C-alpha cells in the first residue's frame, strides 16, 4: 500500500459495502479524490452510528484503517488521520458508539484529535 489510490482499491475489496458510495463519488467527481472519498466514508460511518448493527458493519473498516496506519506510507497515514479521524470532530454520538470498537492506534488518534 504505497498510494492513496491503491489503499482505496483495497478498502473496497475489504469492505465491499462501500462500493456504491465509491461509485457515487466517481460519478460526481469524474475521478477518485481520495481525501474527499474518505470524508464520504466518515459521513457514512456517522450515519450508520444510528443503526442497530453499527459494530458489525464497522469492524472491517476500522481494522483496515488500523492496518493502513501501521503499514501504510506517510501519505496513507495522513489520508486516514486527516480525512477520516478529523471528520469525526464534534460527532459526540458517533464517537461514543465508535470508541469501544476502535483498534489501539486509531483510538489514540481519535483521542488526540477529537478529545
């Protein structure tokens, strides 16, 4: 995983339910804009936080983001932190549901950035 594009491609393989969101993103932007797409993913997480299957739906996504933080390039780490974690700032309901599910490194970033 060296580029944001390859990171997103693998994300779609690991979390196929994001494919419709990706297709909509491509339709609206005519190309992949990784930072914008990760913002879309975060908004999807915020919306799903209100559903009953929140934890089972998010586990593959959170595990993949953790993997990206651990093994990804600086560019991928920045994508995750800036375009996923920072978009959670102020989302107290989502964060309260999300915190117990967060893998350790993502949890540290959420605590550092979102409080």
